[in-house]
């Protein structure tokens, strides 16, 4: 793209911008947004382009001796020229220059609203060597509160205040951005445009128009947000402006290293139907766009081109791409909250002052605050509140609420203590000066400051009881720098009020009152300074900050940080963990520490002496609140209002959550590691039991009489605790593996928990399933709603199943025969032992259901894979196994792993790789052999039987005599067939309809193509459904599409435009049509794919699947949230497969599979990734 810039960077940028604008103005808007604002896109772009260009221009010349006095884009000499770029061959006229835009407004553009013209003076931004210094503006507002409308025009919205509070240098960055905005306001002032849309929202009675204004308010506020981030980036990373600097850091990398900046903007996202990962992606895109722009600036910095041309280019690209992305959703969870000042007070309020000249009210003090961290509308609240001490704990330490010791481990937990409380804890542990070393872990993410020995925390004045969630993802260094800046703000403010700072406290009945604290530089300390002072006093204490978000599971990197700290500490070290109340994060920290101590001291396998009580929890009446305690009441009240008659015979327990069953069986040491984890969780449960918390929130969620808001809150909280428990299981399995031995070692062999998880995509897929559809894990299963009865009719058989203890064939597991009543059978190709066989018309491509060994032999013989007496030449068969669940062959018949209470539900590990599932099958074989040996050569197996009398299917247990050699995994079966002379090549590529389609999966299938192959055979569970996707990929790859298209009659397009339903049946969804416009040979690629889909319909019709889910979704507009989520999830996955097939066909038109992989081709086209991650089946 960059090779055809033409005569100048400006000329290319104008052409690029014009093309992108034309595309944007021709497309429909996303749901919930209007297509375009009242200002033509071409004119909005130009004004905001100048803001980015001027910003970059001034910062790039920061160290130059001569600062330019003006920045003027002016006219474009090459306005009438034509240029070409990308894959398009059509010439595009250049963009209108700013002077022409100004002229068009003078000529009278009805669509342009009145815009305040900016001052004509065009000075550059004055140079400064400071970042983050706050000028003393207090004198100008000493007598009156700031006017709320003026604050709005200054851009002081909630999300912006949060940004400049968290971002070091945010105050100075906003100030510089505001100057640039004012200088680029000849067509539109960005801050005034935001205020205009805000006022429109506040005064607009029409709901549709209100939504339209809200969409553009969000869009413009996003731009303002990222401009401030970009300004600080340019200030702090000046080396990035010089491409040859070894310290170069792109804006994308800079933003990626500060996840807390995304958490601020994510707090205001909308609740949409998009998956959470899609929302994160759309947030990240602006940073990638800015990175691209900066690379252009870097390239131009060493050229002879004009600086103005270079920065005109950066502006056009940045604003154009942000215009595309921002309408899809940032700041939308609570955009009304981002408006700020909704209940504005009168514009001028006279300050009431006390006799000492200080304001009397906290609201006044908070409004006048101008610090970087202690900014406007923030307060300092005492971290200790009445009732924070749990009276049920056996021990109490003054100044250190909720102190407790973990039995059997040198691990302790505590709430945030006072400085005297820290000393008391150290002495209680037995670590006097020069004694036992202590490693203190502070798990808090929010900044804390000590004033006169007591901890205080930052809060918003309107929400003093709630944590400020803008720090999510912040790292240790930045939160500690934030605390240091908070200290400077307090000292600076104290100078204004005679050496005092106003703080707030909480009374016994929960009321808030304010008080003045006398302060000096000696009595204000950050937590880091507190522990440094204790170290200087001789206390053997080391301090570690591991920020973790309240209510969230630790990140994999947090586990690694704790592992490094604990593994490297002296053996007699005592480990102390604290968070705010000493409950959620502290309990999790103590569990992790105990697991590590167990592994480090006793090695593998991880085992602990179990308590006499069972670890299997069921729903009971206990409650389990989070750190703030805000949900304990809801849980307690919910647990006391049980519904008689429901769940009385069999209460829901942790083992009824199928996800936990799956992950336990996935790992070699999963069972033993989970048992050790459960024992440790019980020892650390003085304030909170993580397993019981999951069940308690699940119970509230399943109670229909509870308010919907409380149910949603319980569902979200329960999902967070389930994910926390899930991660702890994975971490315990990591500790019990050889990988942790490498972690404790040195050199390149070091294997961190983060890297270990990265190598296991199936675990990541399970984790994401909790976030995407948490309701399915907490819904009461049907078999638990009715009284529980044995389906096997034999108590002995059931006892045997529950006594199983294998790593895969564990407690409650059965082996069910793969064949079942009513299974789909072939209509044309009859193969005994292979229930469903299908051939794609015109292609040597076949599918079949899981066969018996005899059935596999007969099918391979049918394909000519083995020489016969008549035909001495064999034809090679590429056999691809697509199953995700563990399968084993016993006496030639396939059996699959199932759970006793859910014998029909599949146990697919979505996202699992071929080697991992084959390893599971090898372990399953070992479990079977072990059980056969113990039972004297026989084993309990199960099968499905249909009863015509009851018209029901039942699961029947039966005994079968088994020889050890008759137990084989699928890989062993096909390896044996190859040894017998069958010309086959066996591959395991898990790919089902529940799996999220990926470009890497397309590569895995397409590279199965072999020039020497005579046919391609795909094996799945039923031979119908997801297998058709793999068949379509290989058909397209075989390059037989030209013949297919010529042989296939293409119906008239008009016929299928008669209704939206007919259009959807033909796959003409809005996002698919957008894709065909973007792709090279897009319409032809779709036509080719549609023809292949029709050919593969006997194994599953992909377009029909999409249409089915779309129609089903329409039937439940306000139905069950979980069912709607399921339909949306499956429908989008099917549409995603359709998307990849069309894209794959276009890829083959553009390049050769031997030259570039499909995944690499997709990565080089981020616009396709954006379309793919925002697919909808309802449009």
C-alpha cells in the first residue's frame, strides 16, 4: 500500500481518505447507531484530522530550536490528479482541502450546524519540559464553585476525569489536547461538539433521536479520550518519533502495556449481543490505527518531504479509521453516566467558609480539587469502617482486622492494616527485629495512602462506598507511582488549607461525615514508604505489590509473580496477604501460597492429608460475600427462601458443573491435584470458601422470585468465582506437572504458568465459555429437578461407577457405546459398521460417522485403499478424524466417555488440539486396562436402548469380557490398518460446530491436500453437521470450483430479493454482503462457496443452519436469556464458518496456498478480522 504514495505523502493520504469516506458513506449503520451525523463525514474528518496532525506536529518538534508559528494545510496542488492504491484499479479524486471545506460552508451547506469559529491566531503549542505538573488555578475559583456548563465545555466528563487521574501526565496531556482542539476548530470544535450532543440528549423527548445523539456523543468522546492518551504517549515516548531509535515503542504497544486505560473506557460500554472479546477488540483498534500512523510519521521524519504533508497523512488515517471503529462500541455500558453533571447545581454557588478560611462542606472541597490523582469530585475515605472485623474469627489483632493463620502453613491473611497494625502482625507472627523473615503481599489494585498512620483510599464523592473500577489491569509500578502522585496532591492541597486535608469517615450506622486532618510530609506515606521505614527500623519484612481487581480471578501473570516471590524466599519465611477487607483477594492469595508451599516442600504428586469431612458442597444456607460485603445480604436472604419440593432429593453440587468435570479429566494429574486444592480451600475458608461461593450465587440465580437485577448480579458474581476456582484447578495441575520443575530451574527451560496455559488452547476455550454463557453452568439440570432414580437398575453397577478413580475414567464416568437408536443412516452408500456415509457430488470427498473397526475396513476397501486380487494398485486415502471427545475401541466397537448423570450429553473439549485429545485417549485406555485387571478380565459398559412401550431411551449397563489387546485408541486402530496394507494417512484435527472457527483450522484442513491422494475421508460423531465445513474447505482447496459453477444453474437474483427471509436463506446477511464488497472477487467467491455448500448438503447444510438459528432467535425476543445466548452463540459460529469459506475462496483467487498461509493472509487484512469479530445473525 505504501509503495504507491505518488508524488507526495499528502497526495496519497487525500486519496486514501476519500476512498474510505466513500465506503463509509455508502454503508448502513450498526445496530443502535445512526448512519451519519448531521455533519457530512468528509467535513467532520477534516476538522478532527487537523487535531491529530497538529498534535503530532507540535510534539514532534518539541526539541527543535525553531518552533513553527502556524500549521496550515491549505490547498492541494494535485487536487485534479488521480491515484491508485491497494487492490483497486479505479482512480479516486482527492479529498477536499480544508480551504475548500471552509469555502463550501460559506457557500451554504444546509447540513452543517452552526459552529463557533476558532481564533485566527495559529500559534504552536508552547514548549515545556514538564509532564503532569499542575498549574495553580485555585486563585481564579477561590470564591465560587465552577460553573457546570463551563466544566462540560472544558471536557470534564466522568470518563475523562478517570483517565487523567490514572494516566501519569494526564492533566498536562489534556491541556495540550485542548489547545490543539481550539486551534483546529475552524470547522468544528471537538469539545463543543461533545457538549452539543450531550445537551441534545438531555433535552430530546423523542427516544429515537435521543439514541442517535447518544451514539455520536459516545463516538466523539472516544476521540477525545484517545487524543489525550496519544498526547501523553508523544510526551513520554519521544524516542518513538525517531524510527532508528533502539527505544522505539509504538502507540499500540504503549496502550497494550496499560490495560487500565482500556478498563476505564470499557466501564462505559453498552450491553450488546457482541461477545466480550469482540468488545475488547474494537477498543484496541484505535491504538493499532495510531501505531500505523506513527510508523508513517517515523518514515517521513527522515525524508525530504514537508512536515505538514506527513502530519496531514497521519491525521487522515487516524481519524478515518477511528470513524470506522468507534461507531461499533466504546463507552457504551453506561454512556449516560459519561455525560456527567446530570443533576447540575446552580452555576454559581457562594462558598461557605469556616472561621479559619476553609470550606465547610466536602462537596465544595471536592469540586475545587485540581490534583492529578486527587482531582475534581474525588475524596479520601478512611479504609477502616465499622463492622469490617469479622467477629467469628478466633483471634483479633488491633489495627489489623480479620487477621488469621492458615492451619499447617506459614501463611496469614489480613485486611488493610494501620501502620501500628502492621507492626502488631509482624510481632504476632514471631518476627521481631532480626528474627523470622516476612514477605508481605499487598493484593490491592486501588491506590492507598497512609495519613497519620491510618490507611485512606480514593473514592468518587458521589459513590464513597464503592471501589473505583478504573484501575483494572494496572501493574505494580504504575499503581505505586499513582500513590506517589496522590501524596504530592495531598501535600499541595494541604498548603492551600493551612496544613490540613479534608477526609471522610463512616459512622456505625453507615453514614458519611467529613473531618479535617492535620498533615505534613512526615505523616503522609505510601504503602511502599511504610514498609521501607519498617525495614530501616530493623523489621525483617519485604513488601510486594500484586494488584488484582476486586471480585476477579488473578491473571496468569499474577500466579507467576506469586510463584517467583514464594519460590525464591527463604524456607522459614512467613507469607502475609492483604486486600481491602481481607476476604476475596486475600483468601485467593493464601490458597495459591499454600499450594506452592505444598509443592516446594513435598514435590510431586501434590497431596495433603484430607479432613474427615467430604469436600463435595451442595446448596446450603451459608452466605459468601465479596470483599465489600455488598452481596452478603442478597445471598443470605436468597438462601433462606428455598422452594419446597425442588431439589430436595439431590442437591446441586460442584461435581454437577460439567466444566469442572471436563478440566479435571483433561489433565494427567487432574483428580489428585483438585483433591489437594479442595483441601487447601477448606483450610483457607475462615472468611470465605471459594467453592461454596459458587454454589451460593448459583442458588440465588435459580430463584425466580428474586429481582432480575439481583439474579443478574448473582450470575455475574457466581461466574467470577467459578472462573477463579477453574484457574486454581489449572494452577494446581501446573504445579503437579514437570513444567513447574522447569519453572524452578534456570535458563531457557523455564516454563511459566502463563506459557503453560498458552500451550493449552482447550483450557482457554473453557475459560471463555464461562464468560460468554455463564448461565448454562448454573441452571438446574432436568435430572436434578425430579427425584433421582438409578437408570441402571443395579445398585452394584452404580456403586462401581462411583468408585472409579482413573485420571480420565474417574468417579461417575461411564463408557457408552457410540451407536444409539435413531442414528442417521446412509441412503446411497451402505457400509455395515459405518452408520452414515456421504460423498460430495463431483469431488473425491467423503464423510462417515464413527465406525467399528470392521466398518472402517469395509469403507477403506470401498475407496480402494487396499489392493485386491482384481486390482493390484491401491488408492491413497487421507483420513481426518474431526472428533473433540475421547474415544476408545473395545472388542472392535467404539465407546465414548460420558458422565453417569448426563449419559447423553457429549463431553467435547471445545478448542482442544489433536495431540492433547489423543493423549487423553491413551490415558483412558490405561484406566480401562487397570480396571479390567482388577475385575478379573471383564468391565462394566453401557449402551442406549429404545423402549417402544414407553417411547423412551434408557441407558443400560452390561458386563463384557475384555482382553487387554482388544482395547485400542483410534490412532492405534488406524495405525494397525496401515500395517495391514491399507494405503491411508491418519490425522486428528478436532473441528466441531461448537468450536469457534479460526483461520488456523482452515489451514489445517486445506494442507491435508495431497497430490497422490485418491480420496479424502472425514470422520465425525454422527457424520452430519460440523463435518460439512471441513468437507467444503477441502472441496474449495481442490480447485474444482470452475467446473462446479459452470455446471450449476444460478437462479435469478431478483427471485431471492423478494423478502428478507429468502435473502437470508441464500446467505445474504448484512455482514456477508459487506464482506463480498471488501473482498477481491467477493460476489464470485460467495457464489462458488454456495455451490459447494449445496454439494455438501448431505452431510449438513451450513446456510440452513444459520437460517435456523436466526429464525429461532426471532421466536424468543424477550425469552430466557440463557437460551437466547445459546442461539446467538451457535448462530454466530455458523455464520463465522460461512464467512471463512467465502474469505478462503477469495484468498485462493488472490494467491497460492504454497506461497502464503490463509491465516497469514487474514492477519495482513485487519478489516476482515474486524468484520469477522462483529458478525450478527439478526441483520
